């Protein structure tokens, strides 16, 4: 199963959703400085349907 479907019934808004996600991420990186949180534990990978971090504590500081 893919997030936007597959084959002839693929989501028509998939490209717009991906462009919006990239735009939001670029805005965050442009306007904030990201640093690890003070109580950082090692991040582990969780293997579920997709591979995700167990936790990823970061602080967003305005530039």
C-alpha cells in the first residue's frame, strides 16, 4: 500500500501534496535554527510499515 495509491486509481493531488511538504520543510529550515534537545537519547529506527525514528527531539530557534 502506498500513501497516494497506485495504478489507474492514483491520487490526482499527489504531486501538489509533495510540493507542499517540501515547501513547508524549506520554510522551517530557512526561518529556524534546528538543534538537538538538551535531554537527547540515542535515536533508534523503528521498523514498521515504514522506517521511522523512535523519537527525534529538536528545538526550533528563530534565526
